[in-house]
C-alpha cells in the first residue's frame, strides 16, 4: 500500500497531498499549503460489507472526516444502501468549529438527510 502524492499547482494556493491507504478500509490524506504551510487532514473509513442490525449488507457505507486545526472538524456518515441495488440511505453531516465562535464556544451544525439511488 504505497502512498500517492498529488501536487496541485493550478489554484491560487498550491497544495501537496499525500494519500495513504492504511489498509483496505482506511485512508488518510494530509494536505499541505505550499504558500502558507497550513495542514488539513482528511480521513476516510469504508464501512462496506459491515452487516447492519437486520443482517443485510449495506453498500456505500462510509465515515469521512475533514480536520482543519484552525477552523473545525467536518464528519460525514453515509449509512449505505441495503443490498446495493437502489433505494435510499441516511446521510449525516456534523460540523464542529474549533475555538470560540460568535454563537458560543461549542456550536455544532448537524444535518441529516436521505440520499436516493435509482
């Protein structure tokens, strides 16, 4: 599982990303700004094939995290589609700012929705 390096020079703030698969289900990808030196982290956990409480395998289940130490954390959980042959799944996103914000020291934004696949 060799890391993949992605160099982006076509944007205002050029970045270098190192994508590393820790195993078949986990990926970590820190991104470094070549202009400012700021680092953000992306994590992906593939929950593919994990059986639900009803013993049906779900396709497309995942947990993603984007961590920006200067701004906050974004977590996105996709429940997956039972059997993977179409239908719907739950998608939950939680944004938690780091530091003190205008609305208070801990003001999370949580969104829950359904994703339909035909």
